[in-house]
C-alpha cells in the first residue's frame, strides 16, 4: 500500500475509533493486517493506531489485549522488514507496548544494549548543501534537526520531572528549564499538544509534594490552553521554522496527530477529572471550577 493510502486509512480508522464500537474497529484492523501481511509500513501504522486508541475499549483487560496485538505487529515488522529505520521504530514501539503491559524487565532487555549516542547527520548534510550553493536546503536540514531535537529535549524534561518528586529543588529547576524551552520556541503556538502533557505531569508532581497552590496554578494554565484557539491540532511550522512544510508532508501521517481530535479532547478532560493523582485537590473549589470549565468547553461542542 502506498504511503498516501496508508495515511488516509490511518486517519479513517482513527476517526472510527472515536465514533464506532471499539471491537468493531479492532476487527477491521485485523482484517487489514491479514490482507496486507507483508506491507510492513502499514503493519507498523496499524500497530501504532491500536496503541494510541487502546483506552477507547473502556476496559483495562481489553486494552491490554489490544496492546498485545499491536506488540505482535511490531515484532513482525522488526523481524521481517529490511528497512533499518522502520525496524528501529518498531523496536521502540515494541518496548513501549511492553512497558504499557508492565513488563519492565522486557523493556530493559530490548533497549539496554542499544546505543545512547545521538548522531546528528544534519550537521554534515547542511554544510554539504552549502558547499554546493544550496542555501535553502542547508537551512531546511538544520531547521528539521533543531525542531526534532527540541521536541526530544522537551519530552525528556517531561519524563524527568516526575522522577524529581523526592527532591523538590530538582523538581522546581526541571519545571523552570522546561518553561524556558516553552518560551524560547513559543510552543504554545508552535506545538500546543506538547504542553498538554507537560502541564498535567507538572501539576501531578506539585500535588505529590504537597504544593497545592502551585498545582492549581498550573491546572489553570492547562485549562486556559486547551480552551483556547489551538484547534485543529496539527504539526506545523512558524515564522522561525519556516521551512518545515515539505518535511512534514513526508511524515507517515503528514501534519495529522495520531489520534482523532474528539478522542484527544476527551482525554484532555479525563486527564484532570478522572486523574487519581488529583484526588487531594477534588475538594478545592478552584479545582472544581477548572473541571467544570473543561467539561463544558471540550465536551460541549464548542471546540
């Protein structure tokens, strides 16, 4: 199946997960993977689709079963595909599935031996383009590199933050440095979806160390963000990253996010309202107001 067809199919199935019964869409995914059993890019995307929508089952056991199915697809891609990049991505997704299934030792076994070195080919490719007088290509290559490293750095800071709850100063410094990245790269406009995860994790961290006021302050920022003019959510450049369009179009899903926007909006509400980490805040009037604002905006058809 061609990349364009895979993209269309993914987005169609992503929408189906938002509006149709979970088991019905899962059965359609199984039919597709049987029909295109040797189309490894498609198998990878179907596995990714299942992982991203596994919680739509509404039942933990069914969600885990779906992730197991996705994991088997990634294992097949890793074992049989001759595309080295796709195999590397499949390995990471296999490890993600194992982590979601609570198999920590398996994750370590899969990834511990892999290289931790970051090899930036753009620092060689850009000068080569420049030598040939291809200034635009040189700029484009470096923009893509800066963008990807920025996203990777910010994601690492988000994942590091909850590990710092045993050391308040480290928690606060990680939060401060993440805010610096947000401001420097104008993430609220460039990539607001990244901030959704960051605000929730930060609020959870400050709740766990007993700083209720800070947690509520962050949740106010979260509500302001997700109720604001950030839709439709998609990958994009800005005035600084003004050469990303062609690269974004080469991505498997183009500028689309891996989940349907309806599901994303529901998860934004659930991330606060149904989050056990915020149980300690549930009696706070400010928290209750935030929860009601989110439900009325995101689930009331205003998006």
